[in-house]
C-alpha cells in the first residue's frame, strides 16, 4: 500500500506530547526495563511459592512450570454471565489453555475483575459506581498479576470501563506483553433507529412500558456486545488501532469458528512475544506516544464515544504519557469522519464490519498520513498488518487476506477523499463556565451554536419531572450539575436524551450543559459534557441561575454565560446536599475515591497523573 508522509499536524501534536511527557515517560520506561531484567520472575521464587502456583495444574502443565522452560500465560478475565458482552468468555479459558499447551506453554486464570453494565444501571444508583469501577478494575488486575509467576497476559474484557481499567492495570506490569482478546458483538436485532423511536414515544407517553420493553428486548437479544457504537465498541476500535488485538479481531461475532480461531491465535501470539523468545514486546514499551495519537485519530475518524476523552487520558498517564484535551481537539481538526454508526447514523457495528470495518478505516488513514505506521503491535512491527482481515480456509485454518480497497456501503463507511465531514466532530469548549467537550458528528450544523436561557437541575430525575409537567416547552439550555466525579462518581445521563430529543423535534433550540457524562448517547442534541471544574469543586457551573443566558458554541469552541461580569464575579457558587448519593448500593465504600479523584480533563482517575 502507499506510504504517505505523516500529516504535519499529527506530527506536531505527537512531538508536543513527547516533549511534555519526557521525564515521566523516561521514569516509567526505566522502571519496566528494571522489572524485565529480572527475567522470568517465577524461576527465582521460593520453592513453596512455586509449589503454591502450580499445585492445581494438570500433570503436564506442572512439569513444564517446574522445569521453567515454557512460558506461563496469565488470563485476566472480566467474565460474568449477566453481561451479554462478557457471557461468551465462559468458554475462553479452556480454549486458551488448549492453545497454550499446543504451543508449548501453560495458561492459568490469574484473576477476575469486576464487570458492571452501564445499560442495566442507567438512571439507577449503581451508575454512580460505574466510572470508579475502571480504577477498581486496574487495582484488581494488579492483584491478579502480583504473584509474579507469568511471562505474558491475555485480557478478556470488552465493555465501558473494563477495557480502560485492564489497560491501566496492564501498564502497571508494563514489562509483560499483553494481548487483548475480544468476544465480538451480538448479531443485529431491532434497528437502533427503531429502538430510539420507541424510547422517544415512551418519553412522550404515546406507548406503554410493555411496548418499550419489547423494543429493548429485540435490540439486546443475545450474547455479545450491544451493537450501537458506544463506549464498548469504541474500546474495541481503540484496542485494534493501538495494536493490542490481532488484526481484524474486533467485530467478529461470538461463538463462531472464526472467533474461536482468533482466540487460539491470540494465545499463540502472546506466548511468542514473551522475553523467552526473539520477539519480546512488552506492553509498556509498545504503547508509546504514537500509539495514543493513533487511538485519538481512530476515535475521531469513527465518531467514537466521548468517554474516551477521559479513558485515553488516564490510560496514557499510566504509561507516563501526558495526553490532554487540547491534543484531542487539534487532532480532530485534521481527521475526517469516515463512519456513520448509531448514534451518528443508522447502521450498527455489524454493518460497519461488513462494509469494510477496521481494516478499511486503517488503510484509509495510513494512506492519508493520518496514523503513525511504524509502531509496535502484538502482530509485529508496523500497522500495515491491520489493513488485512482474518478468514478461515476450507481446512479450518486461520489466515489473513487483503481487506477491501473500497467500502461495501458508502452510507456507512467512506474513504478519506469523500468523508462524511472534514473533521472528527469532537470539540473542546472553553469559557467562563470552564472546559467541556462536545461531540457534533450527529448534530445538525444549524445546531452547533445554541444560545438560550438556562434551566438548572441537580439530577436527571428533576429534568424528567419538569418535562412531564410541560415546563420545558421553549428554547433552553438544560444545566444538569453536581454530576461530576467528586459529587457522585460522574454517572452517565442517558435518560436525558429522550425528553431533550422530543423538545428539539418540536422545534425548540435545545442544548445540554453538564459536569456528568453521556458517552455513546451523545447524539442529535448538542451537549457540552464533562464540564470542569465541576460544581462540587465550586466550578463556575455552580454559579449559574435559572434564566441566565448561556451560549454553547461548537464552531468557535466556547462555553459562555452572558451575564454582567461584575454580577457574575460577585456570585457565590451554589451548594447541594449530596449525602443521598454517598450511601447505599455500595456507594458508602467509595468515599475515598470521591475524595481522591482528579478532574475530568486529567482522566477523572484516583491514580497519579503524569
């Protein structure tokens, strides 16, 4: 394929990240290099330590671990059978063990990590644990690998906070190679467009709960990831474009021969890239500044989840890399939008995959010089391998062939020469109300600037009650505050979208401003989210009052309040009693997290940031 020179803006942003990260990145690399020098750690463990580690293994595995010649592969799994995306992982440890033995190694389940479903907790108290679960997952990963008896790790995880948490945990053991093994999306059910219509009709009171439940059940109907392009499927795109998956692995459906073959091949590759062989690829070295720039470019090119403005910052920090929202904004300005996947279009990820999927996207971005080509991946050096797609031969053998040169459906996927829009559609907003991000890829151009009176809410339930009472039939900026990480864990506010969408469809000019999250629900209503400093920290959003004129300007990148400056400066920030969000459903246990968490633009993490 054609090798274009790297785009000047991509190069500039990358060098900027390298410069600001130099000291922290150097310390990180020195640390993982020192850990690697110790060699396979299990060989220097005491005899009792080693015996505990292989006591329950099969005889053949035990012999290999005693001799110390074969690689020992850790399996860190987010399996549970309540999450549709993770239920297929029940079969994976057996497949991985079988493949490891065939390749001359051993695989052990090192530990499990929690995996909660945002779809189940939406609008419920449990959602206030969701973002913090990412850091719990990182901690759980560290506990799983703390036995120091492994040469590489395979990670089984897909959904919203799970993959970022696993990556942060993997980077704490950055001297070990890491391969992420997806399980794939569920097959297509009720279209995302029809599902959204059912939700909106329910919000208007035009259909009952039974009709809504039937629509939801037809949408989420079997094993696999939800098929819309929210955080879970954006995670899979990120893992592939960063080289943590085998090429083409992201969107193959569960429980198929191809899926099983990819799982076995990922196991073989993890064993091949340990320090015991000649292709040693430690994950902490592999995930460098260029890999994170590639991830951000992929996010913009596919219209991915806004949650990654938090997650990628936190993931990068774990590798000693300082990634900022300004980097996201500057990269968006030169990255064309190549995909239309719900909520940015009508298609789901199965349609995207069939139209050419990740191989086509990576091919187009490489050809335009929008990705760093010469990066390390689990498949070897260079991103060219990721333009190929996996196939099974008649004998069941796995191979890779050249992907499509042209898209199979240009309503879903397009090349760089004819994108859906010239930029990635994610903008950083600055102004008197602080900083925020806004995703405009699904927002009509005439709604990229909204100026209207504010209506203040301290929870999505308040907004829903006002909507049902008919109080919001006008142009307005809905301000939903005290939803940041320190206030209540920064829940996603998906239940805001149906009523706000109804109001917009009725002809009103509507926008949302919040210090909470929306993620994959960021759709047709303009939404300035992740506002920081948050209200609970006394941020400017806490000074707003009902009736203040607020301007959300995604064109100029501004988030402003049109209030007399002297009056604004004299105002005291509002306060609210947050105790109801600090008790029950396990929230009592997370007081330390709420006290320690950093701001949204630093990743909203409890860990130290580079």
